[in-house]
C-alpha cells in the first residue's frame, strides 16, 4: 500500500484528528460529557468530562488535563491547573484512561511541563500519515 499524504489546510486535513479523538472518546465512554473540535494552528479538540474537568488534545503537545476556563466550537480552549498526560503525541486510545488517571493523581508520565513533540508548521513531517491510520480504522 502506498503512503498517502493529505494536502495541508484542505478539508480532509482539517478533519484528520477527528477519527483519533472519536476513538479516545469511545474508550472513555460516559466519562465524556461533550466534545468539540477547535481551530487549526495547531489543530485541537476539547473533551469536557463528566467531573467538570476538560481534556484537550493538540497536534503539538498531545493530551492535557485541566479545569475548563473558556473555549468552544472553533476556539482554542483555555485550562488552568494543566497536567500533560505524556506517552507521546498520539498515545493508543486504550492507553488514555490510565494516563488520565495518572495525570489526575500527578504521577506516572504526566507533567505540568508542556512537551513539544512537533510544530504545527511542519506540515510535511509525516504526522498526517499517523493520523490517517486512525481514519482508516474508522472507515474499515
């Protein structure tokens, strides 16, 4: 199978993270009360959790947990008391619940320091291929 790159800023590129985020939501189940996609630069998504906290994913630093301050559909979310979950930019969806528990407890790979795995400006670094893996799982 050939590697397929998606044209940056196309509709398909803007929607690429959605399949990954939906798989994480499926694993977290009823713990997710609501969710939405943010804008790009960087692309992100916010999951409002049933306990009032929020979990945000972005294409530079992965998942972070915090108290929701502001944001909404099409806007970047602002959190306070942030802890980054660790385990990379795209941890397997089934690993997110345990990483979330660690972040809540302040242990494990979680950190208050923001990791920077990549820059959203590097549109041709192969990250689109990693995201495409999750969209193919949904489409199958």
